[in-house]
């Protein structure tokens, strides 16, 4: 079922990013003074293209859960970044920006990294570690995502702190989606409902932090950092959450690690492009 999971991950990524692109086009056409105000959402829900983007994102979330049920977490998570290529194309069309050489290298890196991850993927036989481990990791990520709210009146607060906290929150959302998929697959509806609640809470908090960061930081600075952290932090924490052995992967995991590194570099290069960063920021 590995290839089913890979295809579903690519499909989910495409749905997410096309949805973001459609919503960004509409958001950029709204008055700037409505930012972070309920009136902005009222205006946007009246626009068919924005609603189509919202629906595509919802379908993408369901497809993502199905992908997690059919392929290892360490494979699905980075491949979700491949959809940035669609967002790049939409941004180029919308903004008319020339594609520069670093972006070309980034595109090639994402393609090559995806291929290496698909080749070097371990069998889908992962199991969860104990409840204490899961609770510690998710609680730690949740606390980190709340840092801007806890420190906003102290000298430790900064827009970059809000940006990184937002990325950690979105990473927690992806992790909760994976655990939700596993509990649905194993017939544990109560646990699945709990992870759904965690995913929603983390997503809302991360969105608020991210929008706050983008009020002060340039999108070309904030978006690459946020994209990289929320994509690859869960992969780095994977050994603390799942019992899957990388030794079962091709060449004892060497191919998989190479793919992750290449894709991480490619993801940052593509996310740094003005067209992608502006679309995501919108």
C-alpha cells in the first residue's frame, strides 16, 4: 500500500496548495485595513473562488489522513511540500515574476528528494510508542506553539518567535492528523476524536500566531522558515513517537535521509521565491 500512500500524499499536497492559491488571490484583492478582522472573513466567504479554495483544503485534509493510513509518517510528511510547485506556478501566473536560478534548483531538489524518499521508504509497519511518550511530545509542541501568547509582554517576545511558534503549531496539527488516521484505522473512535480536537486547537493557534508574525516580518523571510519547520520538525521527532525502524529502509535508511535533506533544501529555495511567499502570506 506504500504507493497508494505516496499518491494520496501528492494529491493532498496539490489540493492544499491549489486551495491556498485560490484563497490568496482573493485575499490580496481585499482592503488591507480588514486584516485580522472578522469583516475580512465575511467578505471572503461571499467570493466563490475563495470558497472553492476552502473546500479543496478540506478535501485535502481527508486525503492526507488516508495517506497517513497507507504510508509511513516519515514518507508522507515531507512529500506534502511537493505541492509548493503548484503554488509556484500559480504565483508566477498571478504576479508575473521571472523564475530565478535558485528556484529552479529548488524545484529540482523537491522532485529529486521525492523520488529518493519514495525509493528509500521503509515498510509501513510503524507502531506508536507509549502514551507517556506521545503525551510528552505533543504537550511539548503545544507549549512551544503557545510561547508568543505566554511571552508577549516580556522582552523575549519577537515576531520571529511568533513565526516559529506558528510553524510548530502546524507541525503539531500534522502529527495529530497522523495519530487520528491511525486511531480510525485501528478502531479507536474516542482517541481519534481527541486527536481531532488537538489538530483543530493547534491549527487555530498556529494561524493566529502566523498572521501576527506576518504583520511585522517580510513574507520572503517568514514563509521559508515556517514552511521548513512545519514540514520537517515532525520528521525529526518521528523516532520519539513511532517504533518504526529506519534499518528496514533501503540501504539502512541512507537513501531516505538523502531524500529528506535534498527535499528540505529544495523546499526552502522554492518557499523563498517572492511568488510563493506572497501567496502563502496572503
